[in-house]
């Protein structure tokens, strides 16, 4: 069991859909349903000061610190040689510390189990916070309003005329759910001109909240997008206000400021907000299926727009929030929580009770059997002084050997993850970290008082050394063994290059490797796929002959006649309509209980992401069905990396994104030019 991060959050982040708002169902005359005032929330960064893993003392290294020992060695005069402790080989496990050094660790397994329970509870609290941030309409659109005095700036430029109902709805939710808890507020709209609702801030009474909504509903979008003038008006109004109250400015916009260069706006915001205590927050609303509308002298993408507005918010010591008509794309408040959840997942992986840690249960017996040879001097090498061995432990050789192995000449039809389980660096025992993990590999310098300087050991120059994580470690290998290690490593690298070239050739470059015998291909033929249809038809024909026919796919017998029919049918296809991902999955998963489904799409879908993910899990539960996703022509990088990837991983499938021709050519050149001629055998 591992700590889930992205998969647990995905169901909540995309539950909002502003595209459901229709003009015929939205009644602007309905009075506000104002919620009672409540204590103002804090930002996630402030919240984590009391709820983070560090604040709860759940840091992994905090837990292990009392039971961590550095490998020791020393010269024993009575024996006339240098000895090092060996109890750790059975009583402890070796663990990589945060500074890159290797430590000997002894921890009671019950303590680790309790720590894992605490990690799960901490992760549940973090998930609850994410759900809370995304399950209410106004927080999904605006983020959380944390300040006592709030200025709301609405982008009512001409470019937003098609978003006017969405803006009114967003303001309605804010007035109902969050502004009633503030001390005072004001609303300003801006296009080419700046129009405030009131000249001064007013308390959030029922009358004021209802009045400002009616005022906004009576306005029309028009003019440019003079964002700088609106910010200047709001910030300068706040410069003379009561400094004992927290102050925030919230901008709802759909594009870049008109001001050119944009750095002028950045400079003004940075100077004013750093001295006045005002925090500037930016909420970007982007209609995902709409083209970007702006008056900029050149075409800009949504990603470039988000980059500029994110920088504007951070220059004003505020937070950035980005939402589309299908859900939250980016939220500073959620990003910091995901970072903390990933840290918890990392800690979980490090302490999971697998075979690596089960040895500690056996090791706890040996911690009370420490040798007592010549008094307390020797006890400093072990964890419990004063005990006596009743039976001596068998010495364990720490010498590393370079093994030989045989690499396959031909490619197996399996995932690279499965392939690496057999031919990975660790599986082949070529991991450099393992070769230099013993205490005898440590490079030490010692202060010699007579010469007042640190000197290395006498024989340090004899052994080859490497630098790992900033520390020098010795390779206790003979010249012949070192040559053997370099030879074997180069063989493996050349074999990796061979497999990479195979994966980048033919139909595997676009579709990945087809593994299953029973295969169902779901092809997105929506209108957005039109630019890549000719190329796709050609590559699909290659897929049919090169992989499905060769692998003898069995859903419909991949005979030569069947393959010809499939290729002819592909040539008659045309794109139209929207992407009905949900219906396609339902139809594909109905064929058999053991099936590989390959979904080829550009990532633009016409229904709720969470609904598709839940249905995919239901369709594959208890069956040997996996859904692999192949992303083509994806203009929306977030949708590709988030939804399409999650869809594959939730159904135990693989995600594949078609590399560009430039990347493919560069990879092939790199893989074919940096290896000497070494026979792979």
C-alpha cells in the first residue's frame, strides 16, 4: 500500500464545470443567498506551518535520528590492525541519509508501523484540505479570500463579451460565500476605463452585496484591458487605509494586460505591494475550448498568458489561480499541499516494511549480543555496551565482485518497466552506489596536529575514487575488476540504446508497444483531430501490419484479409463532432474480460474528467482489462499530462505521448554516436 497523491486529488479538482451555465437557465433576478459570516481562512502556506510533516514532527530523518549510527573503524593496538564494526550487518540496515552518506539504522518495526499510520493520517488531513479548496464554487473560481479588506477587480473588456454571464455568476458566488466574512469590500470593473462601484470601501451588508450584484448585471463589456490602471486605483486606495487590517486585491481576468512592455506593470506592483502590505491575487479564467482573445501585437498561448499573470501575482506577494470551463488547472494553494503529500509518499516508500526492513526484526536479537574483548574501548563500535557474545557471528565478506551476464540480442514484446526488472542496472549488480556503500570505501582526512593540516590516508592514492553526492568514495577494485566494470557498463548502455531505437522505430514511435493478444483500439475522430488525420491513417496501417498482424491479435483474427479490410476502412474515416470518451470506453470494455484497450486521442474531452475516471475504474474492476492512452496533437499540455495520464494509470495501463520528429532525430543521433563497438551477447 502506498500513499496516493495525484490519483486521490483528481476526483475533486475537475468537478467544477462552468460550461454547464446556460443563458436560458441562469436567472439574474434571483436574490443572493448569503451565507453567515465565518472566521477568515488562511492560505495553504500559512496552514502548513501547523499541519506540515515537519510541524507534526513526522519528518523521516527526525524519526530515525535517535537510532542512527555512522559506520566506525579504528586501529586496535593489541591486535595491531584496523577493525570496523560488523554488527550492523545483521542488527541494522544501511540507509542513505539526507546528506548522501550511508548510516546504520536500527528501528523497532512496530515504531515504523506506527509512523506509517501517522503518515496516512497526515495525508488524509492534506487531502481533506484539497477537497475543501475545490468543493465550493467560489473557492474553485477565486481561490480563498483571506484578507479583511478586499478589492475585487473585474475584467470587463470587449474580449470578455462572450464570458459576461460567467463573470456575473463568478461574482454572485463570491458575494454569497466569501465576502460576507470580510470587514469591508469594493468592486471595480475595468476595460479601457476604470469604474469603481463605490468611492470608498463598505461593509458587506445584505443591501450592499445585493446592490453591487445588480450594478454589475447592468454593465456591458467594452474597450481594451487596462489592467495597470485598475491595479493602481485599487492599491492607491488602500495606501491610506487602516494598516491593522489585512488587505487584498483579487483580479478576475481572461488575458494579458494591454500594457507593453508587461514589465512596467510588474515593476509597479512589486514596488507598491512590498511597501504597503497589500497582496495582489490573480484569477485567470480560460475557456478551454475557446481561442485566446487578446489585443497583443503577436499571438500568445494560454501557457504564456498564465506565465505572465502568475509572475504578476507573485510580484504582488499574492497567489495565482487558473481555472477553465472544465476545472482547476493551477492553484498556488493546492500546489504547496501536493508538494507536502509527495513528501509523505516519499517517506512512506522509504520505510515500507518490505524485505529490506524485515531484517531489522531479526537484527534486534543481535543488538544485545555485543562482543566485550578488552574493556569499554571496543564497546564504542556497537549499539549496546557491556553484553557478551555467546556465539560469534560469521564474518561477512564486504568485497564487491563484478559479475558477467548475458543480454538479449532481440527485443521482447513487454513493457520497458518489465524489461528493466531483468536487465536494469540494479538487477545486473552494476549499481555504483552499491559498489561504494561499505565503510571500507569511505575516504577520510584526519587533522595531524604536528603539521597543523588535514591529510588523507597513506594508501588513498592507490584506490580509484568517485564523487557521489558531494562525497569522495573509494572503489576497492583491482585494475582488472575496474576494467571489467567499465566494459559491462558500456555493454548495458549500448543495449539500452538498442532498445530505445527499437521503441522509436515504426509504429511503436506513435503508439508505443502493443503487448496484449486481445486488442481494442479506440480512435478519437472528433473535429479537433482533423489536422493529424492523414498522418494517423498512415501510422494506423503500419500498426495493423507491424504489430497486430505480427502479434496475432485475437479479438478479431488478425489474418491478412482482415488486416486489408481494416486498412481500407481507415482510409474512409473523417473527423467530426466532439470527443465522446466515456461512450468509447464503455463500448471497448464490453468486448472481453481480458483485453488491452488503446485509446488514441488529443486530450480534448466533452464530459467530466472525474466521471470518466470513475467509470473506467468500474469497467475494469475484477477484469483483466487495462486502458493504455496515446496522446496526439495535444495543444492543452495540462489535460494531456493530467487527465489522459491518470486514465491510463488508474486502469494499470501505460501513457504514451508521441515525440516530435526533432526529439526523435536528436535521440537517435545521441544514442548512436556515444558508444564504442562492443558486442552485445
